[in-house]
C-alpha cells in the first residue's frame, strides 16, 4: 500500500494511506510549507484528515 500520513487535527494519532482516503472520497490538500530547499525551490506537504475529522460526510459513506 505504501506510506501513511497522520491526521492533521491536533491530538489525533490516526494514520492512513492517501489512496485509501481518496477511495472513500476523503479530502486532502497539498500546501507549500514556505520552506524553499528542494531542487525546484518548493517544499510541498499534504494536509489530510482521518475519516473521523473530515469536513464532509465521509464517515457516513464508510459505514454504509
């Protein structure tokens, strides 16, 4: 499956595969960290929320 990311909500320790989150319609955002030390001058990071902390109704879709 690959590497996992941790939920961006403070205090939440859930981690998940991005492709699993994507497959249930979960939201994730690619942002620029503001630190410029990669080869192309940008250092993006992924901000994602676990199913419990989604801003949209993904939890209900997973339980169906």
